[in-house]
C-alpha cells in the first residue's frame, strides 16, 4: 500500500485507453499505481491498484439516487465514505463527503469545473488542494494533502469522482484536443 503513503500526488489521465485510466505518481514523477474504470458496469466503477497490481481501494457510483453519489471502499470492500453532489444548484457545483456513519467530513471550496479547489473539513480547515496542471499535454491533476490525519484514498477518490461527473461527456481523444486548444489558444 505504498501508493497511499504519500501526501502529494500527480494524477495523469491516459489519452488513448479503452477505459478511463489514471496514472498516479508522487511529486517527483515516480509512478505509484493506477486508478482504472470498469469498461462496462452498472454505474461508474473505479478501482485503485499499485504497480504490482494489488487492489488498494475502489469507488462505486450509485445509479438510482436523487443526486450523484459514490461509495469509497477500502481494499477489503468495507465502506469508508460517500461522495455526493447536489443535483440542482443555481451557480456552480456543490459536493460533500460523509463518513460511513453519514456524518459530513468534507466539502469542496473553489471551482470544480476548472479543477482548482480545496477540500475542507467542517471546521473550515483545509484537508487537501487539487488543481489542474494547465501546462500538461493531457489532463494532469496535482493533489496535495495538507492534513496528515486524512486518508489519501478519500482525497484521490473525491478528485476522480468529480472528474468523472464534471467532464463525463468528453472522449479520451477529445481530452487531448481540448488540452492542445488550451495550450495554443484556438
């Protein structure tokens, strides 16, 4: 579980893969593992695996809910938390995370669509920061976990679930084209 021992991550989305696949790296660019999406499933299903292919956690999207909802499970399949998104909001997006008992443990502050946001605790302290690296050729998210007592699996799951919902209409090839357009201003 070396993958989840870090506090700073870079998450690269592969451009041409059959399914959404994210490569997880440390701050020095060393590959730690992968976050992969099930090609065919009832609801979104992502799983985390280290470089040796060992399963370290998963994120399951619920299909029949009033709002977007994802369950985060540890390597043994035990529920750790739920991520939820409010369906109707006048401006922007509203996301929050609850522990397995249903108590709110985090919210998002910032611009989810542009992927520049903080994950904050109910006491308003910053848990983690996530931002899109605009200079990268493909989507690359930088994640810094500020609070040492917060599980990296929860933070990485938060980022992947929001990326999946907020950018669900894009294709892998379209991602690369969109990134090039951002770089060269067309």
